[in-house]
């Protein structure tokens, strides 16, 4: 399976690639600040990201233009997904789905 | 636990400090969160390029002012996209240049029997190697002449400083 540049960018996040993917999934529903993202991700993936991990992933996503900050609400700053972020998310989810399909097919014939 | 924010680099705190502080305040204090914030601070020091971009203030409509967009590209916030290959090339350049230049310096040191001018340049191999490695990191995506001017200029300034140190040492 050939990887695109955008897909490879998420790979380069290292240990932050999974949190970054979860953040993109959370933000595709609508803009959220840090705490709302943590709660949403805990709900969808049963995984509570620590503050350091969450902001490590946010900084990486923002530096690549995959998410962007909005006007601050008091101390909190909501983020929204960009068009590039949506594209990256779509590519990554398709790749995951393909791997899952192959895995399930092999499990069925095992 | 917000006292742990002081472990982050100042530039990182300026950009994310307030919101990270708000998130830490909203969560219960735990060993897991403390370790997570500390490891986040280590990561922020290791990857300063993540917040090198000047973050422009967004307007009410979420549009970025043009001056801020220009600053993003013109000022210290310049941020090249450094891949793992670039990091490897940079490390290899630094290592090879440092070893080769160190061998050259050692040869000169032996030939001149430890002359003060030669001894003054003992740190030069490492610094020159570091400057040359910048071609793949900080100077990436800059034009060839800009890279050459930066590296040659920096090495020139270092040569003057080390030469001055050698001159002072030879006078003592």
C-alpha cells in the first residue's frame, strides 16, 4: 500500500500519532478546546489523554496546518480542523479500514 | 500542578501555557498526569520547532490578519519541514565534519607543538560541524546563497574570535 505525504506526516508524529488521530476525529465533529477534546476522546476511544500528551499532539497538528486555533474563550482556546486536516483524517481512516478488512478476512479463514 | 508549566520552554509557555494551565486545573491531580506533563515538557524542549511559527491572533471571524501572516514567514518564526531523513543527514554531516576537522586540528597541533593560535581553535571542529549540519535543519528551504552566507559568515566570525583568543594567549 503506497502512503501519501499527508499520511506519512502523521507517522512522523511518533508516539503522538495516535493522540493526533483521535484529536482529528474529535474535531471533525466541531471545534473544541483541550478539556472538551479530552472528554470526547475518553468517550469515543475509552482513552484519557494526559495534558502533556494532548498539547504535544496539538502543537504537532497545528505546526503542520492540520488544525487551527480560534478566538480564545477566557483561558481556553478552541481548535478546529482545517481542510488539510480533514484530508489527512480521511486518508488515515481509509488505510486503517483496509488493514482491518484484511485482518478480519484472514481471521475468518484461519 | 500548574507549577510544572515552568518546566516548559518560555516560547512554548507563551503559546500554550494559559490553555494547558486551564486543562491541568480542570483535571484531578494524579501521578499519571504529573508524569505526562513532565514528559510533555521534555518533548517541548527536544522539539522547539513545533512552536517556532508565530501564532497570529485570530479575529472574531477566525480570519488571520495579513500582517500576522507575513510575520509568520518573515520573522524568527520561520519553520522548515524537517523529515527523519533530514535529521539523519544532519547528524551524519555533523559527525563526519567534526571527526575530519578534529583530525586536521590534531595534526596541526602536533606539527606546531601546541602553538597558542592552533590551540585556540580546539572547539572549531565541533562548531563548524554543527553549522554545516544546519543545511538540513534550520537552514533547510533557504536559498543556496543564503545558506552559504550564514554558514561562511558564522565560521568567519568564529575564526576571528578564536584568532583573537590565540593572539591574547600568545601575548601572556
